[in-house]
């Protein structure tokens, strides 16, 4: 059974345009399911659709010989045909493949492709395909999607109402599971927490190893060690030279690993926000994980947030994931920090946010400098008790 994803609403808005649609994101986040749901949507509108997986060597060999060989797999038709190409990164020259088909055949076929991560698209797509594509990033499930996957539509319908004690307890239990095990669809659909941990272990080990292999990383142990350090330092400044010294590998290698971690959607680097005050600028980014279950796997700790020693960093990561929905991309999320360590956790659009697990930890005086420098950017506080209301409009 397929469950709807919020991003499909945006994809459907451009599906009848000529441009190529590219779906990207981490492995196991549901790109193939999203493609098949889009295919079903188009077929219900009497469109001719065809699906090809590039992990099939027969298809891959044929299309690597020439992009126009795609027509050997399609029937002759006067209608525009919708062609879904899964795992497009395995094509030897995906840029040329897509560019040629778009430039010369976009009146005949519409191309929808998936790629396991933007890393492959960045490395192999030497042409930006500017003006020829729409790129959509598919992340692990948000909490609303999590509820749908758990068949809690009845609970979702009560979102704008004051919940009874029964539904409030039910909501809190589901929220607790979501925060602990994250939003990878296969883990969400598991029936027990024990099974969820097994699935997350598979994702965190097997699929990251696949990314490591395909990225050409020789020392996978050091790569995993770096991921574990970053999980323990979530929300802190990332000093690549310090990491180089800690792991005993070249600084250039650390930078390469950080690049791959970002491009395979394991964790995101967010950059500092600054205006016209040079002294406030720090060049070092901060790291947050795209999925809480993956972070907990790396730390080998599935304790609930209120029982953890790292609850502050954990809560920051929760908020990062929620801001990702608002911002659309990690590139649109910033933080502010001065050389004398004055800091605001997140700048998203024209708003600033400070996040604290406990409201009592918020001290307004610490943010006087930010308000002085940026009087037009409102600063909001988010604590754990307000997060569901802030991001999901629960009463």
C-alpha cells in the first residue's frame, strides 16, 4: 500500500510542463514510491506512462549506448509519453542523456527521474540543466506524514480542536515514537520498537556503506567514525581541522567526507547568517541530521529526549528538521554567531528562532546584540512544550 507524501502536491503542479522532474534524497526515503504514485496519478488522467529502473542491467546498457534508445522501449504513439527512470545516477552520462532528450524530444516524452542523492547528480551532472529541470528533495517523513503512515487520519482530523485526554495521550505517544525512531518509511511502518531499531540499523549500516562504496571512499571506518562524532556534536560548530587531528586523516579528506555526508542527505551543514558587521561572522558551519533515528543509531541511544544528557542538542536537531519543511532546503536555514559567542540558533526567511528544551533556560539579555543589529528580524522562542503547536498547529 502506498501512502501520500506532501511533496507530491508540489510535483503535480509541474508534471504537465515540459521540464524534466528530478526526485532526489537519501536512500530509503520513498523516492520510488513517490514515482509510482505519480505514475498512478497520471494514468488516472489517461496518460501513457512507462517505468524503468536503472538497476536493471538490460535497461542500463541499452540507454548508455544512446539516449534515443529509450524509444525502443516505448510503443509508437502520437500521444506524449511519461517516462519514469528510477536510479538515474547509474547512467554513465546522465547529464547528456537528459539534456539531449529534453532538447530534441520534449514534445514527445516527459522525463521523471530519481537519484539516490544529490551527490551523484552533482558529480555526474556536469551541466546544471538550467531551465530544463525541476528538482525536488524527498526527506524522511514529517510528523503529519508519520500519522498517515500509522493510519491515524482520525487523529489528524482533530488537529484544530482541543483534544480530549484520550487523544492527547495518543498524540503524545506517537510523537514520542516519531522523535525516537525518526521518519524513514520502512521504520515507521514497523510494528514494534525492536523491529524499528533493526530497520534503522540496516539503513544506518548497509545503505550508508553503499553510499560510501559508490562515492569511492577507501577508509569506511574513518567515515563512520566522523559520522559518530558529528552525531555527538549536533548543533555545534564544525571545525574540520580539529576533526582532522582527532581522526588522524588529512584535512582535505575531512572536507571531502563532509561534502559526501551532505550530498547523500545523512546530515546537513548550515551556514552562518551575517549582514554588514564583519566581527559577527564565523565561517564554520553547524551540523544537523536529516533523521533522528539515524542519529540515535550512530549514538547507540534510543532513549526518549527527556531522559537524555544531550537533550539540548537533540531538541535543536528536532527543530532543524521542522524548519526544513518551512524552508524547503537546508541551504535556506542559517544561524547567527559572533566572535564573542553571542548566538541565535536559526534564521529562516525573515525570522529568527532560539530553541530551548526548557523555557526557563531562555535569557532575553543574551539576544540584545542581535536585536540591535537586526531590529527588523523578529526573534521567537521555541521550547519543547510549544513545538507541536508551533510547527503542526496542534492545540
